[in-house]
């Protein structure tokens, strides 16, 4: 059985970061080996800039890397995985993927994250999605999971699975994270 201490865990928030009530923030506080990938501008998401910060964070890791992404952070992982060398990535835990195909990136503060890719990810992954998420339908989230060769968890009705869901430490999410880690081969990196 894998232990969370076997990994360097990178927390990858979405647009506007994860605030103090977000489960990602609670996890980061609770586990010393979890650290947030910081962005220069959380409100102006430019893929090339965000991907550079992710690459820099991965390079600083000394253990196999586990990515824990939420919302636009899942789109960052999806696109980054296509472009970057991922030999140190043990897996990706992808919560509430945002369907970038629904948005016109020529307007607004998000650029370069779409369109959605539907190729297998180069590392194991788990997609967790809510039945009433305004940024992705459950059917699209399941389609992404199948395309990325990810395992899939239907979270029920948790909205966008962010601060508004008031999940706190989100114990059930930690159970799924533990199950995902347990599925990773002992030598996986």
C-alpha cells in the first residue's frame, strides 16, 4: 500500500486560487508534503505562464509527484501533460474538471487552456465530478475520464466542489485520494 509520504503532492488550484475554506487549502495545511503551485496572477490565467509555474514546481520535487488539481487546474494538467516531460509524475487526482469547450477564450481572463484534449494522459489519473457542476456536465466529465483513461467517481450533487460546497477537510475526498494512491504501482514515478 502506498503512503502519502511516498509522494511530493502538488496542489493545483483553478482560476482565482483556492481560498481559506477550500478543501485544497485544508489538505495543504494538514499534510506537510502537500504544497500549492503558486501563480503570478490567479485572476488572469494564461496557459503558458501557469504551465511554467507547474514545470518549475515539478522540478523542485524529490519524490514521485502526485498532482491534486481542481477546476481550471485540471485543464492545466491536461494541456501540460501533452507538452511536458512527465517521467516524475506518479498520478493526477483531477477534481471538477472545467469543460473549456464551453467558453470563448477570446473574451475573459482565461487563455490557452482550450480546447479540451481527448487523448490518454501519460500517467494514471482519477477524475471526480459532481452531478450539478455548472462548469461541466456529468456526461462530459465521464467522457473526459474515459478519453484520458482515468478512473471516474460520481460525487453526487456537490456543485463545483469548491469553497461553496463547504467540504472542509473533505474526508471522503481523502478516502478517494487514498484509494487512488493505493492503485499506483509501488515503483510508479
